[in-house]
C-alpha cells in the first residue's frame, strides 16, 4: 500500500469518526441531566424569564436544526459562545489547552521511557518471575483510580513531608512553567496509570516478537542479552510499541480530567467539569469535540510512526 493511500484512508476514517462523534456529543449534551436555562436565568426565575432565556439560547428550536447550525459553524472554526459568562469557546480552548498539553507532555516524557524499559524487560522474560511481578504491579496500578493516587501523593508529599503544594494554582497571567513545583504532583499521578497501561501493551508486543522464529534463530546463533534486545527484538517491536503509547493517550485524557480537578490545575479538563456542572452546553460540546479531534490526530500520528518504524512494512525480518 502506498503512502498516499495509507494516509488518505486514515484521514477518511478520522473525518468519518469525527462526524459520528459530533452527532453523539450533540445528542449527549442535549439530554444532559439538569436544565441550562436554570443555570443561566437562576433557580428562582419566573416562567416568563425562563421562556425568554430559552428563546435567547435557541433551546426552543428543533434539535436537528440546532445540530445542523452548530455543525456548520464548527466546520468554519466557530464553536459558539458559552452560556455562562458569554465566553467564546475557541478563546477558552486557546487559554486552557496549552496548560493541559504541558501536563500531558511532561507525563509522556516520564512515562514513555519507563514503559519501554519495563515492557522490554518483562517481554523478554515472558512467564518468568520478573514478568509476573511487572504485569501484576501494572495491573494493580491500572485499577487504582486517579483520585486515590492523587490523595495518597498529597498525603505523603504535601501533608506529611511538606515538599510540594497541595494544589496546582498557576499565578494569574503566568504559565505552568512559571510555577514548576505545582506540576510535580499532577505529573506523578498521571505517570502511574500511563506507565502501567503502556507497559502492559508494550510487554505483549515484545513477548510476541521474542517468541518469533527469527528471534529464536538468533538465540540459537548465540545472540543474547542486550544485543538480542537492541538488534533483533526492539526494532521489530518499535512500531507496535509506538502505537501502544498512542493508545495510552485515552487513559491520559481521561485521567487528566480527574487530576486537574483534584489539584485545581487550570487545564481543559477542569474547564470541562465546570461546564458540565453549570450545564454550559456549547462549552461542553466545544471542549468534547476539540478533545476528540486531538485524540484522532494523535492516533493518526501513531499509525504513521508505526508504519515508519516497521522495518519491513509488515514483513518480519
């Protein structure tokens, strides 16, 4: 398959997925529990005031008509204006997404090397005591909710040792790197689940490669240890490993929503939670679609990198 066909298919799948997701997101926010009118007009507003607010928000129009208008504006880069505070969604994304990307980027910088090392070490010892220890630990780590990990880290590093701040408040007008100590606890919390998830996926890929005939042939020829891992196993497991790391972005995105709330970090996850609590439908829709688009882009890049790193493009050497 040529690169043009490969990338074209992936882009078509991504576009179709985003179109389906837009319908799902719009439908889900339409039936969101609670009433956006109450959030805007106030719980004690009269029926006349509520009707006026409902009309001004366009909530009295048919759902299909509202979706068509919203989708057409979204295609032009206009994600609407939030009900609460009349803030344009794109401005909120521009202010909050960079903070979340910093948190995600630092997490991957720490988690990716750990996951590759642990997955490689464990996969080469599949079925052994070391492999069982790594896989069991990773499985337990995956099962621990992020808010539990965050609470434990806060208790130990903030409350008892006083080494780090309990919350990740960034000074007004400053960026996350202006207060680097506030990043440590959120990054550590996310690193645990991301490393555990990626380690399991990479370990499975490495174990599969290590059990293949060409690796067995290398062992019979006396290749052992680091040379076997770096020359025969890692190059052939690199593509699937990269794709495994991209799949952990889902865990990273989901965990970031919880972690940003726990540590009061000014990212897009905290903004999404506040929008849901306020029934700010345009804000929820815009953030959800922007997150989905970024996720699909990362998966596309993972597919491309996996193809680039496949030494024989599908044929084991």
